[in-house]
């Protein structure tokens, strides 16, 4: 599902996730896209969540920068049950599976692409690599970002660099999943801080 800035504002307003960041805009004329995979359902330490941790962070980034969004949605959804999802994720990583996703987005018109995901078994979900391997990132800048339960980026920025050797990988950042779910104002502050480090605001 591709979400424009206008549609994002409508979506955020209806989900209660629209926060005021003032009138700041991206400090660049480069066109920005936020691509992300995020899972809902049973989450370790958080119970059943109706909006994924990474989705929350992705929307903050897009709102702050006036960026477009593309959600990587699997053709076959991952199980809502946490333990069952772990089994699928482990099997996909072991076999280097490339699960298909719904729809697509033309990245040719974008200069900076934020790539967001949760950390599963020390890596991005394999469906994220399906997306990365299916597009030409020549001359693009990629900003990896993740949500996690304690692992940080877990070298996923390096993995993305290997997957997209013709792209420039900018400084990535990570936000704990519990902060995204339980303290969205803090999550928004952390997003701001990281965008400032990238000189984008």
C-alpha cells in the first residue's frame, strides 16, 4: 500500500498518531521515500499490538520530512501468534527465502530512501531483502532504521550495504519497540534527534 503525505495525515488523524512537530520541513530539496515492513499481532513483552512498532516510527519520519511512504506487505501474512511467527522467520532466514510482497513502488524519482524493519534473529526480515534486491539503488542514499527488543541495528546496515552496493548508506538508527508502542512522544523525539544527525531537519 503506497501512502502519500496527504493520505498519511488522514490515516494518522484517525489512528491517534498525529503529533505536532511544529512547522519544520526537511532541510533538503532531495525527494524522500520511507519504505518499511512492520508486523502486528502478538509481540514479546507488549501483548497484542494493532499497529506495528516500525510503522509508528516510519510515519513519524514521513510526517517530519514530508516524505512518501511504501509499506512492504507480504502476500502471505506472517502469523499473529508470536511463537509461530518466530518459526517462520527462523526458517526463512535459514533458507534465505525471498517472500513476495503486495504491490510495488517506483523508486527512480527518489534521492533518499529510508528503509525500516524490525529485527528478527539478528537481521531484517527476509521480505525486506526481497524489496531491496528487486530495485536498482544506483546513486540513491539509503537510511536504515529499525525497531527492536534490545539488539540495536544488529549489523543490518552492513547487510543492506552488501545487498545494495551501488547505493550510499547513510547513518542508520534504532528505536526500542517498547518506546514506539508505550511512549510515542519519546519515539518522536528520538526520530527528531536522528534526523538532525543526518542534517535533514
